[in-house]
């Protein structure tokens, strides 16, 4: 069946928009130009099943399915998140004039990784999502709406999903509804026509009841697709299924190999089926390659010298698949012939009431177990001398190597382990159900926690509003707010009404002041105070001195030093005010000189205070010794434009000045109360 079109119906490539596309991806539902098709072939048949519209053999139902999907915008499902479609990904679709490297990158993202594909967001568990998709597919295939079924399959719906309530699979529904195109789509995605429903009937049984037998023939062809392909590859003939002939072995020009048959008989059914699937993929690759080379517009594009890497398979199996490319055409045909002979033998044993499962037997192979597996980049350039071997080994050796690569599998199911496997499956099913229940409980806990968070946020906002109201009311009652650390960083320095006879500095709790103080920046929460050496020790000493204030008040009541102490404290306050102005504008005034003046005034005060206040003065001297280096660093940061360092040093200078003013206030307060 050839693709026929009029001159007015020009088909476009689904990946680059090139006109006159002559290839198609059956499972993707799009048409392809020759250049994009070469990239699809390098991805592998497990990603994209390409066929020529002009030279490949098509079943009418399959051709109508691809045409319907392409004409109704199935490509939008794969390009849902592109920039042209208003998606969030800043990725544009290539055009026909772009280089093949740009197209290759886009096609890998689009088809291999499905980066732009439509994905519905489900909040349920994976098992629940699969059930939901399966139920939607089960309902969709009874209608002619092919795009909905295609979207569900592209989203991960199982074509063999068994509906527990309906007791059937989607293929049963499509056949009973006589939806041929829907059935064809399900077959492309791997639906099994021999799966029974709850009444023990298969889709083939329901197809026999239809007046038109076309769908029945299609299901039979799909059931014998592998053996039909092998027979056609050997003899260019197909069995006559309409007359009940479903299998025959060509006898002309082929000879069975006894060594190969011996090793094939030692394989159990699982390994034998994997080998058959791999050989089928190799035969399909060679037939597509022959059509590819026969087209005039494919010259210059990379061919596919071996089966591409399938990441879902083991390394051992990928090695065996790629080794099949070393077989010459006669050798591969002999291997296919031996597989058909062994298939007939196993089918005969199965029909006679026995079992075709054989005991797992170790097969010795001199080939290395792990060779390097070719990647996608190996398809770009393949040396010509590697394609044609100078002295190929014999057919027997190649068959032994290919079969031995399939033998190292730990998870092979033998006849003795069938019951154990069923028990394991039951246990896994129970564990999945328990996991679903656990996830449901966790979701309920998350909802409760979210409610608790909302309650806490409401209470927090209420506390903030009350705190702001209490702060404003306290200032209205006579609290000027000068006890916070922010009064030092204001433009007018330390806003304190200080005189010789009356000094009013409000007593502030050190811990509360630190709590209300805003961090220097978002990067250093309060790094400034951490840089003052032994800060925690100083804070503890301050608290101890707060408790012993009553015992030291008498030290300031000596009349001979009162006037001198007042003058020194007034000088300290003025120098701190000057320092605060300089740190606000370090480029105009010298911060270091202001810090030096503060230090000199504190040293002068220390010389007049009694010895009993030596501990308090040590704290002040230790703080003032850190002040000048911080001012120098602050001015350097301002000159270099390092704002992060500037904020750190600014906070350090501000904190030191604040606590020096507080110590000075304590001295004056104690003196004033005992004057």
C-alpha cells in the first residue's frame, strides 16, 4: 500500500516543517523529512518506528491511523511546552534550513526525553494515576476520537490495562465497537490480541462475530507478526492465514546448523523470546536500511550500522543486539531459519500438552562478557573497513557468540520457580497497597500541619500588631525611643539631652536591644557582634554588674571627683556623636580620628574613676580598642565600593558605640542617683 497524495496536499515534517515529507513515525503519529528521519533511525525502534510512505508495505488501517493523527495535530502533544505554543520552556522549533546538529538536539529532547510532551498533573499515587489513565483509555477507544486515545497512550496509559469492573481490556472494547483505527493504535503501542476477558474470550473471538472480517485479519496478522516477518525475510512469502496456514518453514537455499539448534534448545522460553525479539529488530533494521539506500534523497546522511542502544535493557543484552550486525546476510538468514525450526518444535511440544520450558543450562563462551556498548555518537561516522570484515568467522561461531550473550541473566523464570514468582508478585501487590495507604495517611497529616501553620501565622501577626501598639504607646507616655540601637545610626548622631547637671539616658536591657535590632544585611545576620572578641564573656559580666549596681553607687558620690567625672562623660558623649556622624558619611570625615578621640576621652575617664570600677572600665577599654580598626576597615570598604563589607563594619562600629554609650550612661545614672 503506497501513500497517495495530490499536488495540493503537501505534507510537512513534524520536527522541522520541511515540505514534502516522505517518511513517517508510526508510534509518534507524525510525518518526517529525510534528514529528520535519519535522526529518528539512530534513536532506535524502541523510540521511533519509521517507515517510508512511498516504498514500505503498509496495512490500510495503519496508514489511515498515521494520516488521521498527523492531520488532526497529534504533533502538538509532543510539542506542548514549546515557545511557539506559549509554553514555559524557552526552546524554539528548528526550521528546514537549520543544521542537522540543531535538529538532532531538538529531536532527542522531543522524542527521546519527551521534554516538551503534554503531561497532566496528578496528586494521587502512581498506581492511582495508572488506573485513571487506563479507565479513560478504556472509555475513549469505543469512540472515533483517535486523538484522545493517542494523548492517553503518550501520557503513559497501558494498552493492556484490564478494567476490573468491565472485565476487559481497551482492545476488547475497540473490537466490539468495530473501531478499526483505535484497534490499530492499540496494536502499535503493544496491545495483546490474545488476552482473555472475564468471560475467557479474546479480541480475536469478538472479531469473528463482526460482519466485516477485515479487523479479524488485522488481529491475526499482528498475532503472527514476528514469524511472518522471518518467513518473508527468507522467502519473500507470507503464510495464508485466511486458510488456516499460520506457519511454514522455507526449504530452499537454507540449511540448519546442528550446533546452533543444540544451543537454542538449551535456552528457556524467556531467553529464547528475548533472542527472537532482538533478531526481529535486526531484520527490521536491515529491511529499512535497504529501503533507505534505494531512495535518491538519502545520499550523504548517516546510516545505522547496528541496533541503537536501548537504556531499558541490560548491558549484556545490548552487546548481543549490536553483535548481530556482524552477521553477513547468509549467516543471519541461517540464524533466522534455525529460530523458525526451534519455534516450530516448541509449538509442537506445547500443543501436545507438554511444556516447552527447559532447564537453565550453562553455555561456555570464549567471547568477553562485557564489551563496549555503542552510544548514539557512534552512528555519526563508521569506518568503511569496519563494515566489511576481511575474514568473517563461520556461521556456527557467530551463532554461538550471539546466543551466549543471552545466557548470563540472573532473573530467568524456569518451570520450578513459577510458583515462587507468583508468591513474590502477590507480596509486591500487598506492599504497593500498603504504600498507597501510607501515602494517603501522610497526605492527611500534611493537611493538618498546613492548618497548624495558618493558625501560627495568624497568632504571629496578632502578636506583631500588639507589639507595635505597645511600642507606640510607650513613646507617647514619655519614652523617646533613644534606648534602641537605631539612635546611633541616625543622621544627628546620638540624640541624647546631655548636660553637666542633668543627663537623661534611658536604661535599656541589652538582650532586648539586640533582639529589636535589624540585621546588617541578608547575608550576615548579626556578624558584626560576632567579630568582637569574647563578646559572650563581656555580656555575662555586664549582667553580673547590673545586679551589683546598688553596691557600686556609693563609689560615685565622692564630691572631689564629681565635676571631673561629669566633664569626662560629657566629652565621651560628644565624641561618640561625632563618630556617628562620620560613619554615616565616611567620605567626608575621618572615622579613625573620631574613634581615637573616643578612646582618649574614655582613658581620661578611667584615670578619675575609683579602683572599684576597674572591671567596668576594662570592658569599655576592650571595646574601644576594637573601634579604631573597624573604622579603618569601614572607610576602606567605602573607597573600594565593597557594600557587603561596608555593611558588616558599619554594624560593628554602631554596636560598639552603642555599648560604650550604655556603659557611660550607667556611670552617670549611678552618680545622679547618689548626688
